[in-house]
């Protein structure tokens, strides 16, 4: 990613998402104020977007972690995007809308995919700021106010904060260091700082000015969770495009969210699937950002990552080394698949978009594992 971000100017991101997102007609705050930040003292309205699929009990905890917080005087709404749930999600959303009629809204997105659901949230939200919270996460007290304050005071276009784990089991001895990022544990410390890549905010605790999402056409729907797959990088791809277009990304120690990590995600078998999917995701990401040159540079990076590791005798170190090789295999799979599908199309072309939609099947983990939409 460091290589990708240093390359030349961006293409219009219209070519990467589902379609051009709606214009500024609905981008004002919840009371209809203009979208421009005319004064650093003026509070910005916030739309909290939670995308969900078949996680009603966890969704309720996520929603109430926000609804139980007064918001510190910030004008805000909660928008839940139901991504084809078949459990009790609809009943829960109806109940929350009755309890909080001026605060809670929901929309249905029948097409499966986390990126698709997030784009639907962008289309339907009303706030000047769009803040994303996962359905298996809980916001710390003061989260909405902290999101608004960081974006407004920093003058950034997008921000993110720490993600702390709520572990569903004991963390194995070998599960440490860089492996923690694969269960979405993320913390860059107590100092506000600019992010230009390759490190970017995590999807469960990120917020944007809505106008930059509209201009950038939102998230690429070729990436991210869909059904039971473990693909990712849709937020990384968006942040990379924003940086290339001159937008500013900022990390702050506040806001903070806590993310649930079930016991099965602390097992080596899950990490093997996760590393493979990460490799596939990075191949698609490199193609979308830089085409053939991106894939070639990405392959060299992956090979170096897989072979340039420590060779100590500890068994957990050897396990991490093997996981890196799963990522390399995944990257090779993703590169071959992407180049095969788009062999006759340039990155971002209409032919390429149609081909990617026709060939949307992704490698699947064993049946029964629930993931984000």
C-alpha cells in the first residue's frame, strides 16, 4: 500500500463503486443546514450507520451503546441498513423506531455485501458526517460527540479511532503482535496524527464528511464481506483514493469502540482462512488502484512478506510464518482471478465492471460461520 499511495493521480472513483452516489440534495444536516463547514465552532450533524445481517442480539447492543448516550449536544441520527436479514432484525428495528421515533431509521438493502450496505447507508443518511459502527461492536460513552469533535476540530475529511477487543475466549500465547490486526484490534496511541498510508482507520470505527463520500462514489463493491466470505480492504481502498485526491485522514485517541471477537476467531483455523482472504483482497485492491503494475508490485511485496520472516525455533513464530504463506497463496489466487476476469478490460472500465459483477463468486470458508454482511 505504501507503494500504491505514492503513485500518480487518482481516477474518478465513479468507476469503482456500484454507481454514482446521490448528490448533495440530501447531504445537509438533520435540520437542513448547509453542508460546508462555515465555522469551526458550528456543530456538524452526524448520521451513525450500522450495517447488519442476522445478528439481532448483537445489533441491539450496538444500537443501544449509541442510543443510551445523549450525544453531548450533537444533532445526530441512527440509520440501520438491514442487509437481507432473516432473523429477528426487522422486529428489533421496529421496536427501536418506536422507542426513539426521532432518532432511529432503517432501510433495507437486499443485495448482499457489506460494501453495498454501506453505500446504501451513505445514500439514505441525512448528516454532514457519516460515522460507521459495526453490528458486533459497541461505542464507548461520548462516541458520537468525539467523532464530531475530531472531524470538526482537525479539519479532516475522514477520521478513525482505537478499536479495543471484547474477547469471547482466552487469547492464545502465539496470538500477539501483528496478528491482532486480523481480529480488528487497532490503537495508534494517545496523539492525534495524520494518516497517509498504509495505515488507515478500521471499518468499525471510521467517520467521513458525507460530501467526500458522495464525490468519491463510496466503497468498492468488489471488496469486503459478502455472505460467509472473509474478503476485506474496502475501506482501505476508499481511504487510498481519498488520500490520492488530496483528502485528509486523521487518527485520534477518541472516539473509541469495543469490538466483539468470538472464540472461533482466536483459532489457527480461522486465521488460515483470514490470511488467504486477505491475500485475495489485496490482489483486487492493487488491481483497482494501479492495474497490472499494481499486481506486479503487490506480488513482489507478498513474496517478500512470506519468505522474509524470522526463523526462530518458537512454535508460535513458525505458525505465523505459515500464515503469511497462506496470504501469498491467496494473493496469487486473487491476482489470477482478477486478471482473468478483466483480461480484456482496463481497470475501472465499463467492461471490467460488468465482468466483475458477472463473476462475483468468492472463495468461501466452511459453511456455518457467520460473518459481517
